[in-house]
C-alpha cells in the first residue's frame, strides 16, 4: 500500500520537498523489517535510515545533514510517510532528531562533531531525557540534580518514559542546576552510555511496543565538556528542540490516519454484505467522507505550522503565532487521527480488533501521540491563553 502524494503539491512545499517525497515513499514501501522485537527492530530501522541517507534530515549540512538547517517541512514529509508504513520506523527517525536537537542548537563545536555526524549515519542512537515521575507537562518540577564536582558535574535523579532508553548511545539529559529557580534553573548535559552511575535497565512496556525505559542516575560523574549550552539555559534548549518537532508529531499522526483511511477504503471495496459491497451503502460513504475531512483539516494545520517555522519572518520559530499554530496542528492531528482510526476499525467489524490486523495495531499506536511532547490538554491551554492575549 502506497501513501498519497498529491498533498506535497500544496504551496506550503518547495521543489526539493516534492522531489524527496516520492523517493521516500518508494524506499519505505520496499523495507521489510521484522518488528516482533521492538528494540531489535528500532536498531534495524536506524541502520537502514542512516545507510540510505534519510537520517541526514535530522542534522544540519555542516555535520553531514541534507539541508543547511533543520527543516520542519522535510521532517513533516518524513514522519508522515514513515508513519504510514510503520509507526516504529517513524519513532526511530524522530528520536534521532529529537535526541540530538539540543546539540544542534546549543552544542559546542566539539560536541557537534562528536555526535551529529554519527546520528546522521545511524552509527549512534540518540535519546532525549526530560520527563520524570513527577515532572511531565510540568517541566519546572523536575527533581534530577546536577551539582558541580571536582571532575565537572555529578548527576543524581530519575528520568522516566525515555524513548530509546537502554538502547541509546547517548542521552541529552536535563537537570536542575539551580533548584530554587524553577524552569530558569535547568541545564542540559550529554551523557554517554554505558556510564558509571547510570542504570537504564528498567524497561517500560506499553500497549504499542517501542523502546522505553526509566533512567536512574546515582552519583553519575560527568566531565565539564558534557554541558550543552549555558548553565541554566537548558529549559530554553528543551523548548526550542520540541518547537522544531511539534509539527512533525502532528505529521506522524497524520500518516497513521492516512493508513487507516486507505485500509478502510480497501475494506469497503472488498467486503461483501447483503449482496453488495460495503462501499455501496450510503452510511459507509458518509463515514469515509467524514474521515477524509478530518484528515484534510489536520493536514492543512500541520503543513501551515511547518511552513510558518521554516519560512515566515514575522510568525516563525519562537513567536506566539507559531506556538499557537503548532499547538493547533498537534491537537487537531492527534485527536482527529484517533477518531479516523477508530472509525476504520469499526468498519472492519470483529476483524478490526484481531491482533495482526493493521487497523488494530494503529489503534494502539495512535494513543500515545495525544500525550507525549505536549498532551492535548496542554495544547488547549496554549491556545486558550493565546486567544485571551
């Protein structure tokens, strides 16, 4: 099954996007990765994406990247297309960019040289360690501490829900360096694995399997060269990194919704009931029409947000207008995708809940996107505050 391509002709995209998209779709359709073991599959996807040049879109050209700077529209195309074929492939790709984003934005030349080219080739697997047991949406409440030591820094605390946990070669880790300063007292560090004082063995099992773990730091000694950016500048780095990738989360949801829609259309054309095809019933046609409209609405908001970050001089990265646009995109795309996939599953009847059916796995895959990188409720607060301003 092949994803649609007509959307890339929209004016949000440039010539190089329109050239890349069909090449990526053809490549993704040819991949055959055994995803029975999610950790082994993730390693396989990173190796393939690196070998064939797709991870080059996760880093800038100065360090082996495909483009001069990180380009949100390219990330959108990549994540939408990969998620259409395999949400785990999308996960593997996205974490390379998210896990190395702070180094791209604020790393020293030495850090960038050490990590970014290896990310682009798939030689190093990256991770982004921000969330804690009591600090998810409320980042300022994090309890992990980094204190100065004779060797540089000492890290103590716990991070959880860490994607690529116990799989990554390095973790960009956020910790309090000024415990009384809230979000203004957070710094970022790059922690190589394995590392004395770091225990990443506590795997987390979720309903849509992918590599997750809890990280425990106990007197983990870090050198002075592990600080990413400035002391107490970590919150800004984290938010800037998430800013780049927020529209791409919407794109991943969009890719899953498009796949569910394609599966539903195929089912409607093939399934016979009461002497005719399921597609011949007006209720089926109405349901497909609703799914199509939900997808189109999400797509327009997603592409607009990515375009604003890349191109708009007055509403681009870091502006309140972009923040609201990205929130609208993530909220609408993830919530709409959940509805589309649910409707697709319903169209399959009993088969829809059978393990092994694509719509069944999509039903599990989509659920976490409404939570991570800014839950739907957080996006609603962003939009509400923007309206009141």
